C-alpha cells in the first residue's frame, strides 16, 4: 500500500466507496464522476502505478482485474479503458481500468 494513494486507501477501507464487486486481488467500485450510465473503476488491490507496471510485475492481479471486469459487465456491451500517464488523462497513479457501459460509444474515442 502506498501511504498517499487514494485507491490504496479505498482498498484499506480508510476512504468510503460504493464497492460493486471484489475478488482476492481486485475490486470494482463506482466512479465518483461518471461519464456513462455505468462507470466503474476496476483496480488491483496491490499498488502499481499504471497498467504497464501491473502487467510487468503481477500477472495474477491483472488477470483478476480483467476477470472481475467481465463478471460485473456480464451480459452487456462495455468498454474497458486504461489510461497510462498524465498526458492521456491518468489522474490517480494506481493502475485502474474504467469500465463503461449503458450507452453507445463512438470510435475512435477522444
């Protein structure tokens, strides 16, 4: 756990969040600024700065995160987005995916 990390504090129960689902290595909770009818954050419980670091360091947590995303979105079309770096919109430096559903999405995004 990183002492000053918002998401680590959510994992530790120090900051409240609307937890939707969890497994041994990952949790999913509602985003506080949703951009779609369904907007969840799916994160590893262990701290990794971004999805690249998570992929290199902890394949089990990455798989748990992806499995949890599939479970909470079962039966609906969804988009799972990972921002990696401030230049592309990452504002909390704890690896996380934005699970978006409930409306149509254009391509390309952004």
